[in-house]
């Protein structure tokens, strides 16, 4: 099942439950604009590199388009369109005034020098600058991009439109970014664990955790969960994983990875592969790597009673059904990893107001937003006897549908 088909599957079930008309369903599923551009740049060796860039703007009924920009060799129209629609539902479920967008460039950022990445980024902005802006479409970091890339975008955009730092979020703090943004998604994942355990009158102290993906989201989630008293026993990256039932030394692992050494060479615990990590006997599983990693066979073997999705679209629909039938609670991606877009919203507000927020204010407001969203989704799931994922889509789609109808179409 392709990414767009998986998103449409959840949408159709929620739309049916809400009784949306066929016309409104078609309107909410169809992107407002899809952009594809050729991006050619001189490479360091004198050759010309040809790349394809994408930006899909899905829905603007609740505000400007908002979504990440990824640099990855698998970027294509289908993936970007699916992730753009997910951003529409994600921003709606946590009630920030955005619509959904997503973009990317089909490339291998690890094979490009820093100068080549800068040239690629600036040329991409030259191709799409008329279609982005603080009141139009606001990109953010994603897989393969970071604060430096956002800084290049803001700088190049300013050449055409003047000083507008709100054109992107996820910028370095020294260039109109916001404190706490880099770890916001991982912090939000940990917050979801806190909310689940609070409602079960339990403490996460001593709970065992496996985290698939030790990038920005996974490493931050692991750190925050450890600070809550949980015991992280397994982590992984593209090179493989480590498992130690006594608990892993996260600080030393982070330093090892920061030194650009493969995680699998760290030396602590048992070497495992990424699929094996998903089926370990732990209390909490955090898939925080690529999408489409939990399929039917994996879902049948998962032992963790709680899954909190740090990655986008990590679970196939059939696998999600199996997990729900087995009584495994899944906090879905459009809720669990929304901490990043929440703090991106704060950064955008900060840029529009030219007034800097404090770290304590950012954390307090993020926790409040995520707790309110969890409470609402959890309540809908309980009252309608559906999974958290279907409840989250129902909450989000109802908000977007209402905004669309009120605005007129």
C-alpha cells in the first residue's frame, strides 16, 4: 500500500463516521497545489548535478501551509503528497492555525559537500520563492535538512522579498530561531508517554523502552524518557541496533554517534537489527526512523503494550488494526510527533511579533498544547470505541471540514 493510499484509508473511515458529503471529502483529499521543479547546480568537480525538487501544498483552510523539507534519495510525488496531507491533520489535531504542506529534493545529502548543499538549497528557493512565505507556506527541517539549511532558505528568500525570518522555522537560535525547537519532537513523544501513564495511574519509572532510530527525534525522546525514570534498553540507526536489558548509556552513545561513528560499533549490549528491536519484550516502543516499518507480521510479534510513533507513517493500516485488536495502545504519529510543529508555530509567532520567547515559556506552552490534544483524542477514542489513530483523524478532519465549510468553497 502506497503512502497516499494509507492516509486515504484513515481519512475515509473518519469521514464516514463524521458523515461528510462526497464533495467535501474530495475537496479535503485533493492538494491545492503540487510543485515540481528541476534544480541544476555546478558540483565541486565541475560537473552539473541535476536534481528534482517538490513542494505539495495540501490545505490552507485553517492557515498557511506548514511542513518539512526533506533531502533524501527516495523523495517522490507520492511520498510528499501523503506527508503534506498528514501535516494538515497533524496541525489540526493539536489545534495550531496551519494547513499542511511538505517538500523535498531527491538527492543523497551525505554525498554532497557543504558548498553543494548550499547551492542546491539556494537554487531550489529561486525556483519556488513565489509560492512560499510567512503568510503562504512555511517550510521546516525534516530528514536530511537542519537549521543551517533553513538559514540558507531564509537568506535566499530575503533577496527577493526582504527581511522575513518567518518564511521558515527550525532556524538556528542566532538567526531568529527559537530555543527548544531542535528537541521539541522528541520532547513531545516523551510527553505522550507521561499522559498515558498518568491516565493509568502508573509511573514510567523503571519502564523499559526501545527506540528505533537514534536521530534527532529518537535520541531526544530516549533522553527525555530516561529523565522521567524510564530505562532505555535498545536503540538503533541504519547500521543496526544495541540491546542491553540493564539499560544503555545514552550520553556515551550520543557522543559516539555525534563523532559520526556507526551506532552498531559502540560496544555495549547485544547487536540486533532494526526489525528485531521492534519485537523486544519492553514496556514502551518508539518507532522514530523511517515510515512503513510495522507491517502485519511485525505487528503480530510486538510485545510492547504501548507504542508512541515518533516517525511519520511508521505503521501500515492492516498492522494498526492488528495492534488495536491485540489491545496494544498506539499513540499515532499525527499526535505523538506534533511537538515539532507546535514549537515551529511558537517560532513563527515569535518572528511575526519580533519578540523572543524564553525556554521555560516554550516548554510550558508545548506541554500544555500536547496534553490538551491528547486529552481530546483520548476522550473521543473512549467514547466512540475506536483506536487513538482513528480518533485523532476524526478530531483533525472535523476541524478542517468545519473551517472549509465556514470559509466557503
